[in-house]
């Protein structure tokens, strides 16, 4: 079973995929976040579908990324599923917004991050679910892709003995060799 990482916007999910995606299997479920108005379904129905999709894939990957939004974290908390959330300290607001500008994120994404940064960080700080393991990235330049915790996990995966595929043995010839 892989680990589930809840990633705050800009915490280095893409960097980790680009630098270590050849060493570990990564499923980015953030790309699968449902729209909120599909065929009259409620937001809760969509969150449950998202949760089920993630859980269907978690055994096939080493790392599964989920979003850090309150609704998604609440859904995983309700199901009692352990996950690690990586998020910045409030003091890094400027750095995260600047990184989104440099990355050429859509203007509405940058505006949303600018407007909600401190509120979103506070929501994670306030989350006291027993299955939510918080990792606050407080230092400038500290991201998921260079986190000692994640690097140790990746190293442990790379150093695990791989199951040996046993080749089919040749049949034993019980006949005596006789020269004629």
C-alpha cells in the first residue's frame, strides 16, 4: 500500500513527480478532483466518488497525491484513512505566490491563493483528526520534493529487496544415458 500525501498548492508535487517519478510509482489524484455541479450530484456524493477512486488506486502506487482542501481532508478523516498533509507556514505566503507567478499559473489560481492562503493554512493547523499527520514546511525553499521524510521513504522503497521471479526449472531427466 502506498502513502497518501495531501498537498497544499505549490508544495512541490510536480517537482517530486519530475525528479523521482522514475524511481517510485506516483498517482496524482489532484488532477481527478471533481467539478461541483455534475448531473445534480451533491458535493458529498462527488467527494465520496473521489475518495473511492483514490482508494481503488492506493495499493498500486507508492505515493498518491490528494488535494489539501477541507472537504477532501474531511472525507478521508471520516473514513479514518491515514494521510500526511504537507503545507507551508503562513510566513511563506509571498514565496508561494511568487512561485505561482513564476510558474505562470492561471491568474484566477494566483488570486485565489493570494486571497485564501492564510485561511487555508489555518484550516490545516486547526485539523485535529487523529489520522491527519501534519508536516509544516516552515523554511524558505522547503518542499515535498526535498523533504527528509519523503526522501527517506523513497530510499526505503528503492532499497527493499525485490521479489525474485523464479525461473521455471528444466525437467529432470531420469533416463540413464546409454551409448549404443
